[in-house]
C-alpha cells in the first residue's frame, strides 16, 4: 500500500521580508500623515484659543461703542441779551465723545499707552448701587497700554509680575459718571459748564481715580486704531477710500468749538482696528518691564493720516511677519445708532 504525502505551499523568507518591508513603509507613511494632521489640528486649535479672548474683547468693545450717545438738543441763542430777542439756535449736549492719541493719557499715569483711545457715554446700565436700573448712562473708554498685572490679579497669587500689552477698559459705574460733575467746584453759576476731560485722573471719578476704574479686557493686544468716518453718502463712490473728512488725523472731539461739522455730534461711523499677538510670541519677546522694542517701535507713534490707513496697517503686519510673530488683525466698521449727522444750518 502506497502512502501519499501532501505538502502545502508556504511563503519563503524573502517573500515575508518584502511584505514586512512594504507594511513598514505603509505604516511609516500613515504615521507621518497622522502626525502632520495632529500638528495642524493642534496649531489651529491653539491659534483659535489664543485669539478667542481678543475676539470676545473686540466684540464687547464694538457693541458698547455702537451705543455711544450725546443726547444732543437745540437751545436758544441770544447774542445780545439786553434786547431779549432770540437770535437763533445752537446745538448742545451735556455728554462727550472723544477719540485721541494715547499720548494724552500718558500724563495721567496709565502705564505706557499706545495707539488711539476712545471715550464716550452710553446707556449701558452698569451700577453698583442701583443694579435694577438698566438704562443708566455710563462713561466708557478703551485703549491699549503696556504694563504689569500686579494691580489686576488676586493678592494670593505670588508669581512674578507679568508685563504685557493689554486692551484696557475704563468702566466707572453710573453713580460715578464724572461728566455730570466736571468743573462743578471751579465754575460760577454764570459760567457755562464744560465737559472736556471727565475721565482724567486729576479729578476724582466717583469714589476713585481714573486708574481705579480700569479693567483689562484682553492681553497681547499690541495696538488699537480708531477712525471716525463720514456717512456712507459722503464717502463717495470709492468704497476703498479710507480718508475721513471729519477726522483726517484720527482725532475727534465733540466739544470742538466753532466746528459745525462735528460740534456736539457723534460720528456716523467708526472704524475700529485691533492687532493681537499670541502668548508664545509675547513670551519670546518679553523683556521684563520694558516694552519689546520690535513691537514698540511700530506702534509708539500711532497712524496720523487716514489716507494712509491701509499702508500703515500693512507696515505693521509685514514687520510682525518678518519677525515670525503670530498675529491676527480685527477690524470692523461700527455704526453709531444715535448719530443724526447734520451741520448747524440743517443740511443733512
């Protein structure tokens, strides 16, 4: 009887090595792809989280700014009081709207301000004594300054003081709205009340000074640019034209006398631009209590001509890119709802 042996064919050692080599290459490629995807996701997530605080602060600032109001009204003008006759009308208000260079703030000790600042009155309803009153008028102000965080952090934190650029908010409660008391002690009853620097430190703001009512909204905001703009009709057909007729050098003061174009009026539009950098770049550029030279050199002198708005922003952005500083530009055109733009002659 013959016994047949059956042999099953298998893989040779060479075939196994080739298959393992191919599998290793595929696994390596898959690992590289997954690593790249993870890095991209981590970078995007960190970028979003880094600028989330800046986005929230920017939205809050523009929302409050859109409510700026002067409560303007027309009063009787009597150029010759003895005759008892009305000679006309003039526009007036007890409130104030001002856009300035932050160099004006350096005299009141607000650390190291940069860029532009805006101060205004709005029905924001913030009060510590009367929390149920929702339409109270409050003073508000926004600007960027460089300084430490010692006065803003809890006393139990013992870490070294952190110096950063910050978006600051001037936020006194309604009962400390100094615009209603500005100059009350100095002027006589016959003198017209002037509402000029109701936010300044030289006169106390309620129960505290200017510095006592400051709150940081976001860190690593390196500059703030405020540009009061004309109405859409007066801007002309060129929508890319950044020139502002009412504030060609960015400065705007509703108390400017003998200027019918802006006196006692809020601007129809305000273009707000804010530039933020990420924390990693801020740590890399940190130089103790001294503002980082690479950034400070760009923003120490704020833009001065609205015609060159785009060029000035591009200069800052290009310099940040050249120094590998991760950044984001926030910009919005804010419509001031209370604006009723007209000159004193009644022309719209």
